């Protein structure tokens, strides 16, 4: 988990050994997904306490963060990336019939990529919330940079996940969204749009 936030490349270093021993690219243990769900659950409780939500409000927040933010969005993103990888990026080989990305591996990549997002947007943002939502340009820069960093991390770890597969060509395609978000990041700074403040208002009311 620490490596995913500091040196994510190390996480995929032993993936070929895992394939040889387990005969699959994906994890065969759901423990990491359970840990991420637990982190989101605890952060949802903390957010609920910060905003003074009651028991039902906190429960709804836990369910939303875990099942919508993490699971549902993860299912969508993983399926889209899995489809793109298999349809456009997987390289056919006459020497092997196992040249397709497992859907479970695509979801594993999402789980790995979501870890820094949790740390940045669900924990660090909460700690510095009172600073980030202030109507000063420097606060806007800090808040927007936090979101941009989370997006870059997500895309980069996604790229690393597909880059680790020897039969996937041009995995750098998964880095392309960074350019779009970088343009949006600059636009929000020019217009003085505080993304952190807007998201928190939309999220918590």
C-alpha cells in the first residue's frame, strides 16, 4: 500500500512470477479490496462527523463512498480499460493463446490506482479542508493541485498495470487523459474555480 503511493512501479515488478505460480495475472486474494473498502468506510465516518451528519447520514455516506465511488465507478472504468486493452492493444501471438487481459486483473489495476486517490482526496483533503475551501487563489491552487495529483496517480498506475503485461502494446494510451485534465486544471486556475470547494459542496451539501 505504501509502495502504491511512493514507488508504484515496484508493485508490478513480480507480476510475471505471480503469473507462473498462480496461472493468472490477477490477485487470487480479495484482502486488498477489503482493506480499501475499510479505509473508505473509516474516512466516510470521519467525513460524516466533520459535517455533523447523524447515524443514518454517516451510513449513507459509507455506502456511497464504498459502493459508488469505489466499486461502481471501478467496475465501469475497469470494464472500459479492459475492453480497450483487449480490442485495440493486445498483441496476438502464434506462440501463445493466452494473450488477453483478464477482467479481474483490470479491476485489480483500478484497486491499485485508487489507493493514492483515497489518501489524497479522502484523507489529506479532509485534514486540510478548512484551508482548501477558503476563497483565496493560493487555496484554489492547493485544492486543484490535490485533485490533479490524484488523477495523475490514477492514470500512471493504470499505465503501469497494463505496461506490465508483455502482450499489451502502446499502454501509454492510458496516460493520454492526463493531458485533458491538465488543460482543465489550468483553466480552473485561470478562472479561479476551486474544485475542492465545489466537489465538497456537491458531495456533502
